C-alpha cells in the first residue's frame, strides 16, 4: 500500500479479480466434484474466504500454505475444545437448538482462542475464524465432518498454491510471516 492507503499501480483491479474468479471456479469446481463423489461436506463456508485470500493476496502471510493449513487446524481444534468445555458436544447445532448462553460462550471463547493461538504461532489466516464458528456452533462436528473440513482445506491449499506458482502470482514457497504485532 502507498502512504495514501491505495494499492500501488498494477495491483488489484480487474486483472486480480479475473484471476480470483478463474481460480475460484477451478478450486471450488474440483472440491465440489470430490464432495459429490465422496458424499462428504468438503464445501463449507470458510472455503470461500480462504480461496479469495489465496487468489487475491497470494504473497501475503495469510496465503502461505503453512498458515492456511495451521489456521484451519487451530480453528477446528478450538471449536471442538469449546464444544466440550461448554457441554455442547452432544447437543444439536445452533440452527436446531437456538442460541443460548453456553453457545454464545463457546463461539466467543473458540474464536478468541483461535485468534490468540494464530498470533502466538505467527500464522495469520483470518478465514480460520469462520471454521472455528462452524464447529463451535455445531454446524459440522462429527469426526467425519471434521476430517472433511481438513481434507477440503488441504485440497484448496494445494490446488490454489499450485495455480499461484504456475501463474507467477506466487513466485516461491518461502515463509511469509507477518511482523510481530505492536505491543499495546
């Protein structure tokens, strides 16, 4: 970004939008085909923002394969931990049961844990927050569904990273990490 807060010339706009659109069709088309073939919930809401980060900001720390996979792994673990911590593992999803104080606490604590752990691990990936909520709200929580989440993220990461490398949008797999946050 420039001092004025705008993207430098040649970044963003129609070119990046077209690339992101094409990458989305390729990645989600492949993932959807696998989801249909294996009858598994490989397509879930946080896949969308993950694909967008990988396609629109391929050189950012958030798009590094390590951070994508680790982010969603932490998100799943935090969501599962919150379900157990608040006694919600055996409850139906928030859609069926409705919102109660335990569910609010599970959602808040799981997202807080995800945000904290990803900063401690220096592995930023904001879309993992959606995965955390998907799990802590009970939308996907069976062992098969949790494995499908991780398999879907692995597929998205591999395919989108390969597209980025082949297209030149990402030139290397060198580690990209955000600088440590400012101390308050």
